[in-house]
C-alpha cells in the first residue's frame, strides 16, 4: 500500500480516537454534572419537606396557645392545607422541575400566612394579659373596699358583704328631678333652677344615675328597679314587685338594658300618680335582688 495512503489513514484513525476520547470525557463530565444536580434537587426537596412539616407543627402548637374558636378553625384549615401540600411534595420526583417550582411558591405563601397568624396571636395574647392585669387590679380594689366595709356596724357590714358578692354593678350620681308642663304648651320641661321643688304644675319626675364601669361584672340583659320611698316610708307610685334581699318588695319604676361593662347613663321617667309632699325622699336602685346605690333627697314645696 502506498505510504501516503497509510499515513493519511493513520492520521484519520488518530483523529477518530482523539474525538472518541474527547466525547467520552465530555459524556463522563456531563454525567457527573447531572448526578450532582440530581443530588442537589433531592436535598432541596428534603429541605422543603422539612419546612412544610415544621410549619404544620407550628400550626398545631399555636392552637394550644389560644382559646378563640374562630381562629382555631382557621388554624386547623391552614394546617390541613400545609399537610396536603407536604403529601404532594413527597409524591413528586426531585427531577420534576415544574412541580417543585410550584410547591416552592406554595411554601412561600404558607410561610407568609403563618407569619401573619403568629403576629395576630401574639397581639391577642398581649391583650388578654392586659385584661387579666386589669381584672386583678379591680379585684384587688374590691377586696380592699370590702375590708374597709368590715369596719362599719354589723348590719352595714353584712349588707356590704352581700352586695360585694352578689351584685357587681354600682349606681352613682343618683338624682330625682321634677318635670313640669309649660304654660300654654303641651310640652314638658325640667326644672332647671329648682329641680327638687314640688309645684302644682309638676306632672312627671325623672330619676337619673350612672352605672359605673366594671370589667368584672357579667355582661348581658339587666333589669334595673328603682324604689322611691316617701317621707312617710311608703313606696311612691307602686308599679309592681321586685326581688330584694330574699323577699319581694314594691318598686316605683323599672327599665331593662343590655349592660356591657362600660359606664352607662340611666334615665327613668315617672308619671305623677301619688300626691307629693315636702320632705326627705329616699331613692334606691336595685339589680339582681341587691341595692347597688341609694340617695336621700329633700323635696321642697
């Protein structure tokens, strides 16, 4: 064979060998790269699974820190959604880039929602602690007041103890005002200069007072009874009977309200039926069978 042809074939064979070697090297390198990427994808997936599990556990732990049923329902719903996404991730192959990307976005959303609930629950817990502190302070003041009342006479001490235990409300700024009919008019007006003066044109009275703010009192509907005792000891304008200190007594006027624990101004109007006489009138405010406030007022002719 011609030496030139042999030379050319040798060169071609050498180039082919070199090319094959190069391709084999590149293939090996690419295989190693793919293997490294698969290992990273597996680690990334495992890390995501760990975060999903951690978030689900956090939802479970948060439910033990709060007594709000509405928020517990929301936390349970978010916990179930997080566990569902975790199961979807476990079933997804680490090499499924599209699904892994979707579940990463879902993980970010779960993280943000969880953070918002953490802030909300911390805020509610701080508020509850503040209310508990206020409740403790008020109870302490009530206990101190009860100790002071024990220094009074035995009758007053017994009555004060019953009021402290059974009646949480307190009526203050009690007043009885005369209302008269203006001349040549059917409208009634309050006596401004002489609210405690009995006049011939007086046809209506008004009892007003304030229920003090009390965060320890139970909220809800309350019936407020007012007894007005005349100078002779009789109940003015008897409208019915109400419970008072384990018995039924006559009352003058009543009103039902929804007590919320906040300071509540009260006004009760009384049409004139009984004849008014000058003297000292005693106004009693009764709730839940106990007197929560009283005042004696002098009415003049």
